[in-house]
């Protein structure tokens, strides 16, 4: 079965696993995700692609219990939607990114806290009309669950 990323330029598989693709400003060293054509700090336009760290820590989090509005293209309808956990993840030496946290909403308060160590994972998001699996990125609590930075 074929799989495709939810959007081009967000993440890439490499020998050591998946990485988010960020952009580092060559003028001021600021890192952004997703990559921008100009720097949000200095407005420079010399941006170098950079593979971001695969691990980070939860900066903050919450859960979403209602179906997002357009342009959301995920599975579910108002009647069968299952909530999800979302947070900001601090990637050391890079930036803070918004991402889903791969934890059931019912377990989030026991498994996620500010400072929880997390690892990048690539997950199925939905199936296209042609049968291809659309994948997205998320972060999952590290194997040493409950560990904080």
C-alpha cells in the first residue's frame, strides 16, 4: 500500500528515523518550522533546510474534543469524532513546534506533563480516495514515560 505525507516539506525519513524539516536563517540563526521563505526574526531570505531533532520535551498541551473546522481533512464526522491531544514540543537547539501528541485523551493527564520527554513518530492520518494512506507527524512520550527534563 502506498503512503504519502500530509504535506510536502514537513518531514522526511532518514537512516536514523523521521525528522521534521525546518529552516535555519543564515543571517541570525533563528529556526522555524515549517520552513519559511523569509526569517520571522530578521526578515532575511537566506534560509537553509535543516533536519530538526527527533526528540524534545512537552512545553504545554491540551486536548481537542470537537471536530476541527475546514480546512481539516481528517477522519470523523461530528457524530463519531474522537478527540486528540495536541501540544507544543520544545526541540533543543531548534524551535518549539505544534504537534499532535500520540496519547489517548483518556490517558493524557497520567502520561503527559510539561517537561515530558517525547519522540517524533509518523502515523497514518486518513486514507485517500485512491487508497493511499496519508501520514502525519506526532510526538509520543519516550520509552522512559513520565520522565521530565
